[in-house]
């Protein structure tokens, strides 16, 4: 077993770490932007995914 992560492992960890933000952001974006639900879903999901991923990064690098 190697201690070095491959690129696939790092991408998979990023997707797992940001997935709660994706789900919550998509729901809130579709709810808040009622006239354009699909655009709100996509933009909210992307924005909260990035925020959640940033929060995981801060937690891993500075807090943990």
C-alpha cells in the first residue's frame, strides 16, 4: 500500500468533500430563484460546492 495519492484519488476526495455543498446549494438555489429554477439549481450548486470544498481545505490544512 502506497502513501501517495494518485490524481484519481484526489479528485474523488474533492468530490466527496464538496458533495454536501452541491446538494444544499442546488436546493437553495432552485428555491430562491423561482423564475429560473434550473439556472438557480446549477449556480447554487456550483457556488456551495466551492464553499464547502474551501471549508474542507481550511479544516484539513489549518484546523486539523
